[in-house]
């Protein structure tokens, strides 16, 4: 989930891997729908392990996450909206009548599928879908898949994002000027939106689960033999419905764009309640700059582990449709009802450091994109790029060559760009100061996610590249922080 974020930058210099030297075979399904034969679909590859580990990591852990995550996002909303952002107040209320009874009461008070929440969600879904189809954009390719397919995208993310933000602010100003209504009604009924998104997301995940088994879009599909894990992880890598790429829609057109819209909604709510307070607007500004950078670079996101490895199941699709609005936007949700300011010196310092983190993150991503675009024939920090050309085999036996960048930011640590990513997340949470833990929920989650991702990436790349990855790890021995980790 991005960021991805959900939206997180892809793991290490592996982003250069999509620059294959050999001729690629384009994914026919990316243009025409189903593969030639569903029989070519490959089952999910699993490492050999005992039945206890299989039961734990492919049944019990997914079940726990599918149960825990929806409750987490609802508890975050309840903490921000009903407990003044204090986990201590939340804990006292939940334990006064018993945790199970307390959680159940909160859920029963949420009007799932209320007319307002359905109108808001369906209205935005239609808007985003029309833009994704209608707005033009250059043709972009993703990385070659294990079965030799290459997904094809229309790179119109930044334009769709810009049109959406202009439309939102036009609507916000129009409603405030000519009607008694406000876009901040979304904040007032946000619990209904979260509940509705949770239910809708499960319906989509169930549909995608069946589609991957019965009508897959490419040969990169299949089952693990465990229905729980298949539902959680997904049965298809690049599902498309009537030509619409599901993962691009859920991850980018919905997850990341809705996150940006919620930041604006919550900032406006704070203004309605307290007038101009610098802290919430510094946080909102840094997040909006981050979103703008993300969509400007969206074609690069198609080469990240979110897209390359994660299938379209509960993990990705529910995560982008419900987890991102509930957790990733939680710091702005917290600020909506907070009135404490920072003062201009501290606000300026936080904003300046945030811009620096965003710039370093962008430059690191640009380095690997430049190396990929020039096949390694470029300068990095004024010197010729140092690369390892790593050969690997697809499942069909075809040999490919990828580039592993070992200079510039990517020579400092294999995931050095996670440092500015984490720094930026901390900075846009820091206007809350340290009165409560709740506004740092996203930052804490991101630390866990990115550390876990470094191990995922090492495992994947070691299996894929073998001796070439060993050489890369020898030359760049640190995962994130030099001399520490």
C-alpha cells in the first residue's frame, strides 16, 4: 500500500531494472484484454517452508490484518473526531464498557452506505474514471514481468491531478460563496465515508479475486492454493477492466488523489473552526508539494515494488481505497480541530526542511530515471555513472539484463531515499508538536513499512539476480542509514 505509500519510492536501485537491454515482448492483454490462454497463467510462487509457517504467514497473519486494519482506521477517526486526538481518552472509553463492546458500539453508530457517503464516493469514482480515460498522455511502459509481459500505461497522472485540484477549489469556493454548504461536509461525515469505502473495497477485492481465476488480463496470474492468501494478496498482477488498469486507478487516481483532496478538506475545516492557524497549513502545504512531485513522477512509480510485485488483492486495493484515506490522511484529520499555532519562525523552519527533504527525494528518483533512460551512459554527481549490469531469467527461460546503480545517492545506501521520505513525513506531522501520538501514526507506520520493505526487496532481488545482487550488496552494504542499518 503507498506509499505507498502507499506512494513510497521503489526499493533501492532496483528501479533501474526495468531498462532491459534485450528486446521486450509487449503484453498483448495490456492492449486487448485476455491473454491467449488462461492455461498459461502461473501459480503464485512460494518458498518451501513447513506447514506451521504456511499456516501462520499465509492464513493467520492475512486474516488478522484483514480484521485489524479496518478497525484501526475507524479508531483513528474516532480518536481525532471524538477524543481530541488522544489515544489515552480513546483507551479509557473503550475499556470502560469492555473493548469489544466499545469497538462494536463505534461501528454500529456509523451509517455505512449513507446517501451522502455513496454520493461523494460514487461521484468521485466516476470523475476519476472519466479523467483517466479521456485525458490524453504519452505512452509509457512498465517493467517486464516474470512471464515476459510489459504493461502499457497512458502517462496522464499529473494532468488528471491538476484538473482535479482546480475543480476541487472551484467547487469549494463556489459552494462557500453561493450556497450554505461546504466541501467540509466530508469531514463531518467522514466516518460514513470510511465505513462505506471498507464495504465497497471488499466487494471490489472479491470481484478481482474471481476475475484473476476466471478471466485474467495477462498470464501473470494464478492461485497459491490458499483461498485466504489469494484474497489477501490477489490472483492477478496487472488486472484490467474494459481497458482500465485497476492498480493505476486504485493506487493513483483514487488513493493518492483522495489523500490530497482530504488534506485540503481538513485544512479548510480547520479554517472554518479557528481561522488561519499556521501549523495545519504548513503541514498541508508540505503534503501538497509531495503529491505534486509524486504525480509529476508517476511514470516512475509504475516501476516500484507496489506495481511490479504486489498483486491486486486486499493488500493493495483495500489499502488504497480505505487505508490511505483513514491512516495516511490522519495527521490532517487531527489538525482539523486543533487551534494551537507555531509562530512564523518555527513554521518557516519546518517548511524549509520539508522542501529540502522533498528535493533530495526527487533528485534521488531522478538519478535512477536518468540512468535508466540513457542505459547508464550519463553523469551522476559529475562523474560517469557506476552500474552493475545484472542478467536474470524470466519464467519462460528468456534472458534479460538490468542496471543496478551504485553511485550517487544509490551508492550511499541501497534505500537512502527513504531518509528524506521519512524526514518529510515527520516534518508535516511535527506542527502538532508532542501533545499527542495520534498525528504521528502515519510516520510510525511508514517507518515499519519501509524497514520491512528493505528486507522484502533484498529477498526478491537476491532470488532474481543471484551473484550480481551479492556484488551490489558488497559495494553498497547499508540498507538505509550508512554505518547504522
